C-alpha cells in the first residue's frame, strides 16, 4: 500500500454518518442546542457567507441555505418539544421555527 492509500477517505462511511444525522434531526433526536446553533444557524450562516463570496455562482449556495433553513423548521420544533430545560427556551425556539418558515416562504415569493 502506498502512503496515499493509507490516507484515503471513506466516502461511504461519511455518507452513512450524514444520512444518520439528517434522520436524527428529522426525528427530533438531536438536542435543541445542537439543532438550532450548529445545524441551523451554523450551516445557514456558512452557506450565506459562501453565497456572497462566489458572485453569480453564489446563487447555488443561497438556494442551498434556503432549502436547509426550510428543512430545519421541523427539527427545531421537535427538539424544542423534547427540551428538558426551562420551557421559555423551548417556546422561543418554536417562535423562531415559525419565523424561519415564514422567512423561507417569503424568500420564495
């Protein structure tokens, strides 16, 4: 084996992990903190930064951010339902989920 084969990347494993995480998000099995700040805010912010950096090609990143934000409404809501902490944080998260959904719909039209 060459040194490059030892450092090969297992795309099938990564794909499986990504699919499992998306399924866990969709089922509301990821904590509210992680769902909102990492998988909603972090991903959408990153995609929006990329959309502004790539000019005309940035529309692809913008549409990906829009689609991801729309997808994340349900995971945020379900994670808020299962949030074990103070209920006001769960309520705020649900209000944010509704506002995100409205924002996505408004951006489409």
